[in-house]
């Protein structure tokens, strides 16, 4: 079987799986996700053995790749959390009656078949499967080659859970090869079988998706997040929020990468912020360096998502300059302002066109769990269909159901 | 100036227009749409003169192209109707407080810059402009060459209305040339200036969009709508609904193109339906032809959107065969069932995955105005972002505004 034949067969099976999943009851979907969690626990030895092989062969990002009993238990608990979320398939978004008596309902429905292309975190395999099943969507998983053995082992447990709940194993399939051709074929849509591609990965994947995709995509692109300290900021809050936004975890997409600080506040505040950023490399513009000794920021620093303990710092004249910097260099993910001046804060919140804008809070809160969504498959940085944290609700579409009594249009 | 330079300049101006439109008040947007309507009336002589030139040069679809004082007054009234719709920019879709005190709002925002590519109906120029302004989006209009003079004249009135309301004329721009290269450049996104493309046109445009688009699209594809008469249908209702669904207006996308009828009901009902379809050419399968004399349907009839007084007819064994036919040949637009059996109707409404599914009503109700949306730019047949009638609300995205008091993530 050629790779084309294999992928088209996967696509056709996914379409059938999507029909079964959509037509199943919400209770069946819940039972399936719980069974997936149980099978994940039962399969821990096999999964950890497969993961050890992946880790042994890995060249980079080993920490993101490695599983241990705790992380696996965390993945199982995360599935149970998704099982506990409400099942939204067939629920009304709105319903109204027209003067002619037509009863119109806007009803949530699954999208259909989702293609998930991701890189080195094997736990995405379980998360994505659960979120797709919760929302009634079949999914085709394409794991990065580094994590392929782990992902296949996790997928085996998930498929067993589906079957135990009476659903076809094909509701969640994994591409069993590391061939990069599989990605290209998925981006072409597998002959109409794929409704939506969700890419999660670095710049090379993002670039490939934007060049090759022939089906809609829900991109999780870079998170080059900014925190802007306004002249009116409470000094203690500014120091604490910036330190948390940068250093709590530097490898997540909601970590702040660039600090913008008002010229009026910088002399008093920047030394205190720098002192709180223990272990963080600072790269500043000339004005920052005149206040705190640090490395000089290059032009490229303003557009670099470090995902590491490095912070670029720029002194700005005012909120207008801060917003212009964000518009130029931001990636539309998350930006925060620290300010006591409410008018300044509201201006920032209204004008900055990112998926998430925050006032007096750490950008590290940019997360579906922290938003109360229960689970997320990523943070969408595009503006169409969904934006911000993508949970089961965001992986649904809707249709209109119109009930009449024989109405004819005049 | 080359066409590339011209289009990139249009894109850059649209981006500035989008900022101005988003930051304006709802009252300003309303005033602008009312001023557009007034200028449209004032400019009637110039618009009708331009339209006469278009009509003189036209080779096809002359009726869709032709404007007269009544149609132009209808377009002005339609703008006033859009001006009367609520302004949704900045309104909450949802708002909640997290246990840590973070106040999270999901707030409606404009998408940004919309590229509208359409064919021979010049009134789309006014409708699209008004719906985009209502939703806070700038728009780049690319009219078909047949209607270009009319569209430019209408656009001139619209730009004057924007300026009168204090908004930049660049909020609504028209591509001033019939060059097909302009379409290609828009589909490439004009260097990041276009957020969404809305194509409205025939098969050739649809095909080009799916091949070339590098930005998200909200497609208004074919409307190959089905009406299915179930064995339990009330005979009088079936005859009346089918006749209306096919014949009220045959050129709209919600017109029924294929009738499916249960074997059990066909002998009694098909002759009555055929008699009611006066002036309509019937093309049936063998079973239909055994009941009513008519032309034989070819395989291609099942996938043809006639937009004309022609109906293809097929006798089916049961609801399963009807739904399988729709899945195979439908375009995901609108399908209706006529039935007294509620269980059969609910099965059809739940299983058929089209933007609009109807029970005991004419498919001709597939229309934003009939749904109570006030205005529509088309019927989206894709599943992402919006589905069904696209009015101002569907041309918006959202962002999350998070208000805190210095929260740091643990």
C-alpha cells in the first residue's frame, strides 16, 4: 500500500468514525473518554517502555518528550476531567420563532473530521483524542517522529477505550509512520475527508501549513507575549506580575517575552523588576541599559519567542508607542498592561487586537484550564472560527434546524 | 503603478480603514450607513447611467445585472435596514469571574479587512459595504467585470457617505479594474492585509478560490437543495411546499433542485406534485417516469444546480436512502423533509449535515432576512466560523478581555 492509499484509507475510515461519534449519545462519548483514561493507566508499562525508546533516540526537546508515571497519571486525570465536561452535541445556541410561525434553532454540531499535526509532546495524543471525542469529532493524529513510539502506544490504549464503549476504534486514528508526506496529504484534505487541520508546532510547520493547506486550519502559532508597565502602575504589583509572567514557566506560549515600560516609570521601576528576575537574561534598548546593566537587544529580539529565561526590554514614551510596538511585533496571542489608570487600561484592552488582552494580571494565565474551559488543545491565534484557548466548545460548528407546519414563502 | 503595487496600496489603506472603523462609535457607524443610503438615492441618475452602459455591454445574466429606480430604492432601503440593526462591536458574548478573582469577558470584535469577490449583481456592492461597516470591518470589493461600471458608481456614493460621517473613504474600497490578476492577489492576502475572503460566484470562481486562497475564506458555494417527501407526508402540504420550494423563485440558492419521494407515497402523490409544478421541466428516474411522463434524469442531473424551472425527481425506498442520496449529492446548503411522522422528521433534522435543515417548510426560506437577521451577504456552506446566512453578527470575531488586580499564576 502506498502512503497515498494508506492516508486515503485513514480518511475514509475517519469519515465513518465521525458519523458514528456524532450519532452516539452524550453518555456513550463520556463512557468512551472514561474508558480511554482507564486503558491509559492499564497500559502504563507499555507506554513508558515505548517512551524510553523515543527518549533514547531523541536529539532535542527531551524534557517535553519524556513521560514518567506521574505525567501519565496526569494525562489520565486530564481525560477524566474532559469526561466530566458537558456534552454539547445537539444543544441549542439560540432558538426563536418567526412571525410566520417557523421555529428556528441554531444547534451545536460536531465539525466532522479533524486532522491534528503536532510535535514532541506525546501527551497531546491523549488530550486531543479526548477533546475531539467530547465534541463529537473524529480525529486523525499525526505525531512528530521524535514521539512516534510513545504516541502509538498511547493511541493503542485510546482505541481500546473507544471499542470498550461500543464506538469504532477509527474515531481516533494515528498515522503510523514518520513520513513527512503524510503531513502534506493531510494538508490537502485526504480527498475531502478532513474538515479542519490543527497544527501545533514550530515555525517550520507553521510555514508549511500556510503554504500547503487546502482545508481550513486553526493555527496555534507563536506566542510572543508582551507585558506593558504603564506610568500609573503600582510598583509592587508591576514587579510581581512581570516576574510571574516571565519566570513561572518560561517554556509555555503565554510566557511574556518582551517588557515595555513607560519612560516616566522606568527609572524607579526597572531596577526593581530586574532584581526580581533572578536567573533571567535581560536584553534592553539603550534607555533600559542606561538604567540597568544588561545585554543590548538586537532588532531580532523584538520578534523572538524565546521560550527560555530571556526577556527583551524596551522603554516607551507612552501607551501609544507601546501599542504600536505590539502591533508591529506581536503575534496576536496575549498582551497585558499593568496600570492603576483605568482609562489607560481600557484603551489598551479595546485597541490591542490579540486573542487575549489582560489588565493587572500575568500573561501566564493564557490557558484554557485557567479560563475555566476544563481542557484545551491549544491557543488559536487566528481570528476565524475560534480565538484564544480551544476546548471542546470551540471544536464545534452549528446548523440551523427549522421546524414548520407547511409554510410557503410568499 | 503596477497591479501589484495598486493592490498592495489598497490593502494598506484598508488596514488603516479597519482601525478607524473599529475605533469609531456605534453611532458613527450607524450614521455612515444612513449617509450611504442617502448618497445612493442622490446618485441614482449617475448609477443608472453607468448601469445602462454595463447592460449594453453584457452578454449574459442581464436580468441580474440590470438596475432600475425601484431596485435602487430597494438597495437604499436595505442599507437603512442594516443601519437599524444593533451595533455589536465591543459587546459581551459571555462574562464570568474565576475563583482567583480574574474577570474574563468574551467580547465581540470586528474581523478586520474583508475581501469580497462577487459577480454580476451590482447591488451586492451596497449590501456588502453596509454589512461590513455595521460589523466594524473594512472591505475591499472586487466586482465582476460585467457590473464594474455600476459597482464603481455605487461605490462612489458609498464612499461619500462614509466621508460625510467622518470616516475614511478607505473603509470601503473597490478594485477599479476588471483584471483577473486582482483576484489572485486578493486570494494571496495582499501582504497580510486581508483577514477573510468571501467569494460569491459560480463554479469557476469557487474552483479558483479553493486552489489559490492563502487566507481564510467564507464560501458561498452552490445550493443544490433537496426536498424529501416522506411516506407520512400530508398530501396537500407536500404538493404546496414542493411547488413553492421549486417555483417561487428558481434563481435563488435556496430553490429546491431535487425532489426525493418515498416509494410508498409516490403513486398517490407524484402526479399531484407534477400537476402543481406548472411550467417546470421534470427529469425523473425510471420509477418516477412510470408514474408521470417526464424526461429521463441523467446521472449528472443529481449534481446540477439548475437555478431554473427544472426539477430532478427520484423515488427512494425509505428515509435512509433519501439521506444517503443527500450525503452523496448535496452541497451542504439546505434540505427539507415533509412528514407527519415526528420521529422520521427528527432523524432527518439530526442526521443531515447541511447548514439548514427544515421540517415541513419550503427551502426558499433559506435566507438571512427570513431568519430575522436583517441582512445577509450570502449563505455559507462551509462548517468553519459561520454557517448558513451570513449577516453582520457572523462577520465578527471575539477576543478575551481579562481584568485582574495583580494576580500571578501559582
